[in-house]
């Protein structure tokens, strides 16, 4: 079985060295790279192959820089599991880590728990995994609820594969009116194209008919 590849993002070089040595002692774990700040982490994420990220929430004395770096890495490598490292235990930190796409967060003083946490994250059994999926589903549902009745009608036809001209004829809409509605739909769903809107909703397992 191949080792779980770990990417460290931490501004303390001594900590990186110590944790790398600690984790590499585990037969199934391998530290494949390290970054000391957000921009460096994002740049490495574009070229490095990794499974789990250990991300310090505070980098280079900038409060919560790790949150923004985590968000960027999550966008670049959606399948990577991010574990936030903190030096504090606060509900606000957990919430921020959660919304950044992290699946767990651990206080640095509990570093002995890191091997187990990395394995759990990699195998989709981290404590925040289920919560993250539910949060994403609810967020998508919230966005769909923002659509008006007319916009929902258009979106449902887009989902069914209707072309713009077919929708115009079916709903008796002028081209300019339909384009305006489609643009509003894309903006509300936070996407750039009709195809992306449909794929994003399907990927989250939610359609306008899923409400109850």
C-alpha cells in the first residue's frame, strides 16, 4: 500500500523539521513538501502531489493567513484533505477552519494525534467530513432558494438539456429576457456557465425538486 503523502504549511522551520521526522517514522506516512507562507503554499500546491495538508492557521505573524491559504488550496486540489493546526481552542477557529474546507483541526500541543488524524482524513472518516458535506448541501440549497419561480423554471429546463432557443420557444421568452434571467441564475449559484451550474448542483446531489 502506498504511503499517504503529507504537505506541511508552517512558518516555523524547526517545527517543520521536527514534525517531518516524527511523521516519516510512520510506515504509511510520507512528508512530500513544505511551505512557510500562503503564496508559497499555493504555488507548491500547483505542482506537488499530496493527499493531506497540515496547515497552520497563523502564518508569518499574519492572523488567520492559513485560512485563506486553505481556501486557495481547496480550490486548486478539491480532493486533498486539509487539517488545520492551531495554538488555541476556540469555537470561532473551528468555524473558520470548517468554512475554509478543512476536515479537522488540531492544537499543536496534541501533535501525537497527528498520525491518526492524517489517516482518518485520508480515509474520509475525519470528524468534520460529514459536517462539511452537509454544510455544502445546505449552502447549495440556500442558493437555489434564492432563485425566483421564473428563474427556477428556466434552470429546470437547462438541467434537462434544453438549448437557449428551445427554452425561448417553450417559455415564450424574448432572447434578451432569457439571457438576463440566465445571468441572474449564474450569479446566484456562483458559477460562470449553465453547464457549470448544472454540474455543480448535480455534484452536490441537490436539484430544485429536493426541497421538502
